[in-house]
C-alpha cells in the first residue's frame, strides 16, 4: 500500500542516516518515528523513500493511510482507516465490526506479531495516530505531520524535524528535474533561485515545473521575479494547481484567532529572530499566554525555534504571514504593533544600560521597563549583544516610519553595549542615525548628547579630525540649549582629544573645568570620570604620585555608585601608573582584581586592555613569559574586535622578548 517514491526525489543523507539508526536500534520491538515539518518540506516523499528501501525487512506487508489533516475534507476518522487496514490484511468484510473499540481490538489481534510497516501520512493529532498503532512489538510506524505530535512521546516515539534542503541538495533537485546541463549553464542564477526559495521543496518543484512548461525561459528570469518580495509568493504558483501560498494557507486556517493574530503581528517584527517577551508586547498579552500561542505556532511548524526561547520564520512563511497581515489588519493596526515592539526594545535597552552603567544621566525620560529578560549587569550586557541586530533594525524601522522621537533614543540606550563591546560599525551607524533624528526633531539637548557620543567613538578609532568636528558641534549645541550636563561631557571629551594629541596642559584644564560643572550639578558619576581623566593626564605628564592619588580616588568614587565595571576600567590606568612609578607588585595586584571583574562582565575590549597593562606590570617585575602570554591573549581579543589596537601589539610580539637585564 506504500505510495510511489517521487521520481525527482533528492536524498537527505543526514536525515536518512538518523532514520536508519533509529530503526536498527529498535529491531527487537516496535519503532514509531514522527516526521514533522512545515507544509511543502517534503516529509511524505522522504518517508515513502525510506520505507520502500526497508520493505524487504518487513515481510508481512506495508499499510498506508492519508489521515487528511490538511486535505479539503475533514481529517479521516480512525474507524475508516482501521476497516481499510483489516481488509488489506485479509479479514473478511462480514467479520469486521463497526464499533471503534471492537475494530481496534480486532486490529490489534490481526497485527500482533507481524513484521509490518505502517505509514500514517498527514496526521492531525497524537490521538488520531494512537488509535491506529498496531498490536505486538515488531512493527515500524512512520507518521508525517505539520504538527510536532509531542503526545506520541508517551508511546516511545522518535521525533525528526524536516527543514529546508541544504543549498547543494536544492541544486540537486533542480538538476534532477531540469537536467544538469540547464542548471550548470546558469549556475549563479540557480544558486539565487535556491536561496530565494529557502530550500523548500514545494517551492523548488513549482519553479522547476514552470521552467519545464516554458523551455525558453531562463533561470535568471525566475530569479529576478523572486527577488521582489511582493512578487515572490505569486511567482511560486502553477496556474490552477499547486501554489506555495495555498500550502501555507492550509496551516493558517487551522489556527485559533489568537494564534492567527500573533502569526500576523510577528511578520512585522523589525528583525529576524525574536524572544517571547517582545511577542507579548506586540499583541499586548501576558507572557504566559503568549508563550502558549508561540508554542502552538512552533508545534504547527509555522515558526522555527533555533534555540531555547528564540524564534524565527522561514523566509517564505514570513512573506505569507506578512500577506495575511496586510489583508486582515489595517495599516494603523500594523503600525501600532510595530511601535509597541520598537518601544519594547528601547525600554529594555535603557534598562540594560542603567544596570551596566549606574549613575549615568540621560536626556531621554523613559522609565525602566517591567518584566525584563535580565537581572544583572553581565546578563544585561549579554542581552544587548544578543539583540544588537534587532535593536539596530528597530531604530531603522523608527526612521522609516518617521518616528524620530524613538529613533534618536536608541543612540543613548545602546551606549554601554558599544563602550564595553566596541562594535565600531554599529556604534557609528546607530549614533549617526540617532543624531540626525534628534536634529530633525529639533531636540538640541539630544543632538548635543549624541554628537558627543559620536565624537567619542571617532576618538576611539583615532579619527581625531572627524572627532573634533562632532565634539565642537556638541559643545555649541549644549551651550545653545543651556544644558550644563552636556556642556560638562563635551568639555571632558574635548579634553580627551587634547590629551590624545599631546596637549596635556590644555587637557588637564578642560578636565578640571568639567569636574567643576559635575560637582555643581551633583553628578557623582561625572565627577568619578573626570577624576579618572585628571589622573590619566597627570600620569602622562610624569606626575605619578599625584596621578595615583587621583586614580585611587576615582576607583573609590566608582565603587560608591556602585559601578564595579567602571572601577575596573579606572584600575587599568592605576596599574599602568603604578608600573611607571616603579611599583609593579602593586600594579599586578590591582590589575588582577580588575581583570576578574571585567571577565565577569564580559567585555573583551576592556579585558584586552587590562591584559596589556598586566603584561607591562609583569615585564617590569621581570616575569617575561607571563608578560608575553598576556600580550598574546590581548592581541587575539583585539583582532576579534577590530579597530586600530591590534597592529601595535602584533609588532611588539614579532620583535621578540625584551632583553633580560636583571643580571647586568
């Protein structure tokens, strides 16, 4: 009774190997395998291919039933399937009862002890399948479904997810249908078609069928049609026959109202993958309820769960969900859902920034978000890292929808991420976009704040001329707005520029002027930062005793906030100064403590900075091997991060160890 294997079947070696392992491990008993995946993933073709290759191992027959979960009719009743199976197994029609319980009992008797294959295709539920399981312990049962059918785990079932084909497998499928010559002639276009079809077999077969029907068409023509997201799903259809949209519609119509709403709303999420919290914010429901709805979408294979509590659409399903959103939601409702998600990301980013950098002042007046997905500074920094792409896309969405009031705030909210993780390209882009949005809104204080942050990033990259332009403009805007906190910050950053360019007296004067403003404003964090900068400048001037006093004071001020990360950063400069002052032992102690703190926070850049300082301390103490080990670790981290810091370390390491003059 097994269906024919597809003429154009494409092998999935990894899945086939796993299936054979499951069957081999269960040779002494019945084996149940549930094969699930999105509609059009090729589950049935794959199962038919596997089972036909194993028929010789099951001499008592092979039974097949289409259970009709996604057919035009209602799902098939178990009683009808049992009757069909009993007839196929040789039971006389007059001996077959009509009541389900008696049918089930007779079926178990007839199948007991038989080496049978049972292929249950397109199942709707675990209960539907459970009624059809054979008697005895020597059968192989394979079930396909768009649902996960996790309830069959109680029957000892094995679960296999069938996702998209790999690119090489997709190209093989096209070649099987169109011929290898045609595909190889337009390999670049073929690869693009494969990518735009997302490896979904039904989409690839539709493309291949259209090309078979139109032999003069090129693969390039199909690729160009698929590039346009608005035309992609309509292009994946055969007139009056199969279409990818119709395949997805069957799954969509099975959803409850709440599940369908979530499916539509998540299609306008400003990013690729997402967590359950932003989904709850998008539909305005409690998190437990939203998690239940998400789980239903995952069970229906309408959402993927690439990792725990992280979800995403297959590319074609996202387009389908977006089409349903445009058809069934007003533009105003879609925009409101997007704004809720953008606002959620912004609120969480501000809350993360406050945890990571205590005592920092903000132009934004947003309150801390409730129900945060993190509870510590280290977890907050990891959250910002994990959501970095979504945060950047949320800002772009705000710009495109002309919400400058939201767009500029991302520049403030993502500060700690960029300070600790140094994603320079994102740092520059996000802050430039934020500054332009503040300018468009006419918000002088915000623009001053953001241009100062942009200038700081440029100084990090040693782009001093560009940095000076931004910092000068930040000061002008702060003075125009009469904003003393921004004036203090801009003054300090101009001091950083002066120090980097060797104008130490000017830098010292600017830092002290900024410190006066901080004390006048009662800004404890600002005072700690300026005290640190004064200490650094004194050290650069060779005034080590004064520098150590100022830097020690800055460490204490940071710890009082409390900001252990800020204190660890100050300790870097304190350790360097202690080395310069001839006290490497003190430096090793303070730097070692700071390194442990920074590793706990998870900032590779500042860990590398501390390792460089430790290398200098160990070198000064005569521990040359430890020193070079620290330099190698720092160089590896800087190379991963990018920016201008790795090159000088590479030169130092390539020049060999310094001479050991301790015995001279």
